[in-house]
C-alpha cells in the first residue's frame, strides 16, 4: 500500500455528485451506508486520484477548493463549455460541482 491523501467533499445528493464527477473522468468505486435510509459515503477515482463524496453533515464544509492536475485540461474545458486560461504554473479552469465545491483543474506548463 502506498500512502496518500484523499479529500472529502460534502455533497447533498451522492448519486447526482457521482454523475457530475463522471463527466470529469471519475468512476464510482464503492458506496457505504450504515443503513439504507442513512447518508451515503462514496469513493470516486480517476487514475490514481481518489475523492470521497459524503452526504454526512460535518464531514466537510461547502465551498471547498481542491486542485486537480491533468494531462489535458482542454478536453475537460470543452466538456464543460469553459475556456482554459494561462497561469504561470499551468493552463487552468475552475469549476463548481452541484454542491458548490470548487475544482481548479490544470495542465502544468513545463
């Protein structure tokens, strides 16, 4: 096992959040509920990148910002109908998921 950090993002509707993250190239890995009527906790992954999406109150705050480095930010920009901009360190976009979490996504300039 390798060590890693897995950000937890607060979501109101895990199924809707998973569908949105699938547009970014993430795939649902698993879901846990302590009982069928209780909140969901879901893992999504894109290559070696993992995120936890939690319906549990208190697990994370709304308006969280995460940074995602990708090989082709232009493809994601096209998927979401936005224009990438140049920063000194990367070509980037910023998106908000359905719950207001911010994702800054960039392809590093070398």
